[in-house]
């Protein structure tokens, strides 16, 4: 019964991790373990590699192996930089590993991932992780806005309107 449950779970994971990207291979639910070489990872989509990284990091259906998870996450990031924020969120929420989450948000920001930029702005604006730098927050928010996400301007407006870390300035809040 336990083996059947594991097999059904692995097949479900494979179905969930099927590639939304053209040319990417679906995740093979029967071969989650083993060594993940560069050539083995090359055929999988960023989505599938991220799912596999989560499997190895959490120890679901395979022995927990953070080093393998990191390699899978790096491969996913190399294929699609927008996965950095998803990987960061995983480390933050699942493992409460804020340093790894911050590292992934920063990697995403370097690659111009708008959500990573937004999260770094939020972290600096709210003083999360013991980091409080309102000017840096505004810089991250402005970079995300420049990438085509104008709704983030409300975060800057709130900082100026309520004086959160910056001087209260209603004119600046309305810009």
C-alpha cells in the first residue's frame, strides 16, 4: 500500500511538473532520484527542474539532499530567471532560511525579475530579515516599475504618504 501511495504521488508530481515550455521534457515520476548531471538536466524545463529541486530539498520520495536541490534550482534559474522568486519563496516559507531566500531574490534582481525586485523593495522598506534601507527599497521598486509593473508605484506612494522610513511628502506620494 505504501509503495502504491508513493507511486501515485510521484505520478501526480510528474503531472504537475509537466513542461509549459516548448521543447521541454515532462518530469518522469519514476526516476526522481539518482545523480542529476548537467546532461540529464538539459532536457528538462525550468518548471520541471524547480519541482525536482523542491522534491530533493524537502525529501519527498527521495532522500533529502540540499546540494542536489541547489544544483537543480541553479539549472532552472539558468533556463528561466523568473524562477528565482519562486525558489526564494520556497526557502523562505518551507525552511525559514532567510539568507538563502535573500540570495535568490538578489539573483533574480540582477536578472531583472520584477517580483524579486518587488520583494527586495518590500524587505528593505519593512525592515524584514533585519535589513531596513528605505532608499534601497525605492530603488528596487523603481526598477520593477521600469520593467512594466506600474502598480508597484503604490508601494512608493505609501512610503511617502505615511512617512515609512522617508520624510512624509504628499507631493512625492502623488507622483
